[in-house]
């Protein structure tokens, strides 16, 4: 199931970051289309603006997708929403595939936007889903696979984008449409897997389906300790309400969780890696690389990030996870996503991931729009900004991220209570709200 979730989860997010980094064919197509319609070519600066918007509209779509995701996954369940996401991705793939035939660069914009909406959903659903289906002892490992599939997506986008495969002038529409295949695979296979056990027990209240899902996912062994932990979480949740986004932001018992969230998600966008993927041609051209060598140099970067993510997975046996996340934030930006599942309980997770999505996608859009200007003004020194951000983030994570390995959600909550409330006596409960259960993540 981890493979199925990854193929349609973080994999397409990474794929669409890297696959768009070969601009020459699309820029030429935009200009030729405009000339056929109006009889005159576009100014180079206008072409650059349109190209930047094609790159960045992915972030707008992702922002809207993540904004709706929390409410819809709570109301309609994660599996159903993920399958609907696959349909959105297939429509986007069709728009991309036939954009050249229809002589419409607007179809590329629309397809890129829909890809963003789809990955806005899937990037929120994937880490939550994979964290909820995993036993406690494997949760850190399985959460880290989110980063592996993300970097595999980036690497795959670079490989299939080579001129020898789909990166030629004749085949580039199929390059942009090729991720529809992963959506199709997940759409066909996901119905055969169960919903997450914690969802079935905590939100649906179906203990029989809960135990059946555990047996199907974890086998027939003794899982009573895991079941007891989920039962404790359910007992805590039933005495609280699910907080909306603004309530999560104001809630004192979640203050340091939010600090960690904002830090790691800001670092994810401002570490510089996505800027390289988006504008690898411009970055390496500025660095005086020959144009024919640029795709292969970019491929080397993707391979290094993918290998570092796999290394992070193997290192999850380390006791000190804060040290590991310093490493991951320095060498594998995607690895920072997985910690979000472990520091928020079931009742707060939809709202927390809505905040994650807003930070992630707006950061991606802003970065896509302004990075060419930063390169023009600072040249190769532009990455010193990203270096400073990485150093500050690594120090903060090392100092304030508690160890989560082998701990239940309630135990992790207790660790954060020490930061949120200082030396005051804290009961290990969710919060002091009256008994009610609202499943809504509207702003």
C-alpha cells in the first residue's frame, strides 16, 4: 500500500517540479502560436513572463487544492478524495497531451493549474494516510517514504525529459502528460486497500472495520499495544473538538508544534532545491555550462537528492531524530514533510496540513515568480541566501524538535507540553474543550 500511495501521492509533486525545467520547446511554441493568431512575434520579456506564469501557476493550483483538502478529506475520507484527485490529474494530462495539436498554450496553463490542484490534495493526503496505516515502530520509516517518492518523482521527470526520451520538440506534450500514468495506476489499485485504522475507529466509530483493517495491513500478529494506543487517542479526541485553522493557530497547547511546522515548511521552499529544478536552464546557463550539458547536470542533482532521501530512510533507526532531521533538511528537502504526521494528533491533523499546504504552495508560487529576478541581480551569489536559511533552520530543529521514535501520539504531545507550558503541571490530553466532535477545517 505504501507503493500505491507513493505513486499517486508525493511522486507527481516531485515530477511536476522537475519536468518543467526544459523551457526552449514551450517558449518556442508560445511564440509560434501567438504569431499564427496575431501575425507578429511576442517580445522576449513577454515570453519570459508567460513562461514564469506557466511555472508558477502550479503553485496557485496547489494552494487551492490544499485549502480544500482538510475539509473534504474529513467529510468524505482520504481514500475517496485521493481517487477523485486521480481523475483531476487525468484531465490535466489530456489537456497537456493535446495542447500542441490544438495550438493552444492556454491548455498548458490550464493543465499545469489542474496538476497543481491535484498534487495539492495528494501531497496533503499521502503523508497523513501513510502515517495512519503504519504501526508505531515503523511510523518514522514509512513517513520518510514520502520524501523518497517525492525525490523519485523529481528524478523521473528529469530522466524522461531528456531529449533522447520525451524531451524532443515533437514529444514534449507527451512529456508533460506522462504523469497521468501514475494517476491511472493509483485509481485502479487504491480501491483494493482499506481506509486507515485510526480513521475507521476515531472518526467513523466502526470498531469491527478498524480491527479488520489492522489485520489486513499488519497481519495476524499481536497488535494489542498499538490498538490500545489508538483507543487512548480516541478517548482523548471524544472529549475534545476538532479545531479549525484559526483555533489551531491560537491554541497554546499547539504553539511549538506550529513553530516546527512553519520552520520546516519554510525551509522546504527556501532551501534552494526547488529553484534549481524550476530554473535549472537559467541557473546553469548563468554558471557558463554548455546548453547541451545542462539536462545531464540537472539529472546529477536529482540523483544526489534521491540518494540522500534513501539514505535518510535507512538512518531512521537512529535514536536522535532531531539530528537526523538536521541532516535531512540540509540534503533532502522532501524529508521534512514526514514529521508533520507525528507531531499532530488525528483531530488536529487536517487543519495542520491545511496550514502546511498554504505555506508550501504560496512559497512555491512566490519562488517561481521572483527567482529569475534574484538571479539577475545576485548571479551565482543568490544561493548564499538559501545557505543562511538552512543553517538557521538546522539549529532550530536540533534544539526544539523532540524525539518521536517509538512513541505514541499522546507521548509526543506530552513532550511538546513541556515547551508549550514550561514547568506547569500538564495533563496529557488534547485540550480543555467541552465534549463535542466537529469535523470541519474551514478558515
